C-alpha cells in the first residue's frame, strides 16, 4: 500500500477515523521508511468545521504530525454556508473537497492520498451503489486505485477492513482526542437505512460486513477491467476528469450564476 | 435481565429490561455493531454485562 520512501498525504477531518489513521501511521513510521503529512479542508461550516479543525490541530500537534489547511474561501471564494442550491450541500462539499485534496496532494509532491474510510463506510457504499444501480460508482470502491491520469493521486484506504467500532476503540484506547460532532448539513438518509440494515445483519449474522467486502474484492478485478484505464483532462482547469469538463468546474459555474 | 443505560449522545439515563444485551440495545435504537459499552469507566464487551449493571452506551457512528 505504501512503498519505501514514499510521501503520503492524509486527509484529516478531525473525526475518529482520520485521527486514528494519523495515529496508526505515526506508529508505523517509527518502523517503516516513509513520511506523511495531514491535509485538512475548511469548507466554511460555521459552528462545526471550526471546532473539528481545532480538535484535529491539537491531536496532530500532540502526535508531532505536520499539517496544512486549505479552505473553500481561499480556493473558490465562498463558504459552504453561503451556497444556495436546490440539491443537498453534501454533493458540492464531496466533489469540491476531493478536488482540493487531489490537487494539493499532487502540487505538494505526495504520491498517495490516504483516507480514513473504515469497513462500515466501504460496505455501506458498495451496497448503496448496488441498490441504486450505479455501476460507475459501484466499480470504484476497490482496494486499489489505478493512476488513471498523470495528475491523479491514487488513494489508499488503510482502515478499509476495520469495523467502525474497532476504529473507535483504537482511538479510545490510544487516547486520541477526536471530535464527535455531527455536520449540520448531514442528510444521508439512504446511507442511514443501509447502515441500519447492515448493523442488524451483523448482529444476527456476525461477519456479514467482512463477507460483503470480501465478495466485492473478488469481483473487483472484473469491474476494474470494464472501467477506463485513462480518463481525460478538464478543458477548463486541467485537472483529471471523466468528461470534457470536470464536475468541480461545472459546479463552480452553476454556483456563480 | 434489567440494566441501567446511560445514553451518552442523548445525555439520558434509562432503565431497560430484555432477554439479553442485544435485545436491550435494540429497545433503545442501537445494536452491538453500533455502540461501545463502558462500565465504571472501563470498556467492556457485550457478554460482560451483568444484571443490574449501570452501562454507558457510546455510539460509534461518525458525524460526516
């Protein structure tokens, strides 16, 4: 997952997953030759992100991990709080946050971008995409990311096989101080249903989540073979894109209208 | 079994009865996958819960 001498960027939100991952990597770094740094995104969510960043900064300082903070305000000229849209703010937030993370990780010379997705996140996403019939997204939840574009920083998900409960326990046992507040814009009703279903199945049939991930991983090489090996370049910003213009640019245009 | 649950996120104390801890957790909208249990400040596994215990219920789901 991480090669010798590699420079890894870690996407940190201040929640348990990303801070447990930072803690884990700082321990691993004592034994393995690689370096890493935390990247944080301030979307501009008053009363939420300011607190989670404050918590993250404290925890990262305690672990001796250096970090950089990028904001929607500085990169795009607005706060997420100011976005007026008919669709959920989460869709803008997700796309624009990933856009900055990939761009900054690349510009800063990192070769991998580590994210804190845990087993629960992964199987929820797999099942949601399957239930929605979204083949394109369904084929993109794998254990590896190909370098589909020279400007794309492949993501790694070291906690992908670890249940959310165990990540929480890891943070608790190692006294990692993380933020537990809930984003005021969180409206993931579909994910909530899938999460409840999977937790119910897991309590009745232990190992359900592992089995689902394992089944997906066995299927993954076949899914990967059907997805494009190269993606195009956004005509507007030059970043990697599936179509002529990337989702981030399309969203930014829509918001400026 | 009958135990007292301190629901951390809600800040509520509830006394709940059920066949076992799974059933008790379900009655307050949780299950064994979605919470961590703590007794006297120490994390315990579900099987360690005893009749009459006061148990803290910590939801593990993150906030997005």
